[in-house]
């Protein structure tokens, strides 16, 4: 799996996805058992079968009183609709045999989370239209060979997770129009080698989060008409996927992670509102010019990336992390920035200068193992740096750091041009950095035992 960051800590894309599940309620059950018998909705049309009802915050409610409506309030027009509960147990146990799934045959509305751990025959779900809960298909022993049986599914109020599919397309989901309407849940497609695109999801118009990972043959997600606003998009381990056209429709997204994709350029992001953007291990990406206004920006391990040019509108940038981009020659567009919460530049062997002429406030500066770096220019810095770590930059003169280091609160400046390395005992123990081989050479082998995990 590709590595990805959320804020400062490195996480794998799968780990980020797991956090998303835990934090955002993709598999969350209703808080009260009684809510299983309330009518959920994505739009007013879902409540039209009950006289005087409308949809409010994911529930069918009485238009006069605002009270939530129970399932037994359905009038004669829907009296023949079969509504079922997955299980009386809370939370619902996973379905691990075909018999448990067969018991749901004929259900048009299903309440509760449906978690399939076996490669099952889904045809007993042929009548299912609305699932008020989450649907998880993640067979543990063999791939899911068919999605036949889900042709009538329109709404999944929680999350939809599809893992280990052995299907050529998602056409069985052609009627799906809403995922995560009440919970803010997402669509997660993972480890499905047969998928080349997302054909079958053309009607999916309501979605808050999208995670697509470990699909080596995926070339396009353009069939998915992404809504204008999403909380989270994570596309990873899909090296043939450019995703450029599909992302153009997104106007705003809180977190966007593109990791190990076929992305070649980022100009489609120029007009988008993105809080946190991570571009990680994208081997075709050569130029990051075109990124719009973001608050947090991470570039990591993009082998051919030579230029990062931020626009004049990037004055809202608060955190910039540039890690292990072997071809990166320059970072431009930083001139107008008056403030940064954190600037972290690590292991970029070709980067020669780091220049922020307008920066007045910088809380954390972390510059580590950039062998070609010869200057750090912060001429207008007015306030002391809170945490300064500048180590193992072989061509960086220590004297150039005196104006910054002399006022910084917490300082670690070591192993730069002409400074001693291989120290024993290590003076930097318990600072959270491994300063000994094989990570660094500030201290002798075995001298930084706590931080290096020896």
C-alpha cells in the first residue's frame, strides 16, 4: 500500500480508509435500537408513501409536528412492501453462510448493517431497494464472482464497501443513486483486479466519501459523476488511473489523496477548494503547477516531479510537507506567504534552495537530509520559530541558520556542512528522531537506542 499522511502522521492509504470508517460512521449502527424501526430517507420521495411526511436530516418526519415516523405508519399504498430487519442483535453479526442471506429473500426494505464475509449468491436480495444501514461485501476465502441480485438497489443509507470482487463491471448496481445519505458514509472499492472502470454507477448522485484502492487495471472512474462537494476522496494503488476528468466536477473536498496513480498533471485542481491535498508516489507526475488554494499540501515520493509552483492565491496555505521527491529542483510561489504553521522538507536530493521572502511567522521548520540544499532564506521572519530541526543537509552552511536558530525556542541543528557526525554518546536521545544508522549518521550505530528502536 502507498503511504499517505493525514495531518502530520504517516498512514497507509488503507489505514486512512480504516480511520475514515471509524470516524465518519460508514459502518455505524443507529444509536438507539428503536431507530431500526424508523423510516430513513435520502429525499422527500422516499417518504411519499406516508401521508403528511417529508424528509428531514435523513429521517421521514411529520410535516406539522416534526416527529419521526415509524415503519408501521406506512399506509395501504405500501402495505405490500416487505420490510425486514437484518438481525435483532445489535450490532448485527456478519453473514458467514448462504442460509443467513437466503432468509432475507423478498425484502424490499432492509434495516440494519449487512456484512457479507463469504462469496455468496446475492440473488435472494433481488427485491431489495432500500438498505437502511451499511452494505459490506468482503469475502474472506474466495472473491465475489457476481453482484447479480442487487439490480434494484437504489439507496444505502450507510457505507458501501466492495472488496475482492471478481467481476468485470458494476452494472448490477445500475439503479444505485444514494450512498451515505444520513451518515455521511462512503463508497469503498478495494482489491478488485477485474475492474477497468466504474461503469454501472452512472446514477449515483449522492455521495460524501469515495475510496478506491488496489485496483491495478482501473483506467477510469469517469462513469461516476462525482457531486460538487465531498468530504473525502482517496484514490490509490491504481497506477493506470489518471482520474483527471472525473475530478473536474468536484468543486470542494475536505481531503483529497492521490497515491500511486497514473496522474500526470494537476491543472484540474486549480479552481477547487481543497483543505488537505496529498500527492504520493505518482510516478508520471512531472509538474505540480496548477494546484489551487489549499490549507495542507503534501508531496511525497513522486519520482519525476521537477517543479512545484504554487499560485498567488496560495496565501491560505498553512502546512507544506515535501518528502522524498528525487527529481524536485524548485519550489516557487511561496513569496506572498506571510504565515505557515509548519514547513517540512525532507530527503529531496536535487533541491538547492528554500526561499520564503515574505514569511513573517513560522511555527515549525523541519529540514532533513536534503544533500544539495545550500540556502534557507527567511529574511522577514519576525517571530521566533517554535520548533527548529535542520539536520544532515551536507551542503548547507551552519552560519546561514544563525539568524533563525538564535531565536528559536526548541533547536536541533546538526550534521550540516562541516558539522560533526557519528557522535557517541548521542546527544539527541529521546527527541523522536532516529539519529543513527541506517536512518541517519549524526550518532554512531547503536548510540540512539530509544529513538531507533534498538
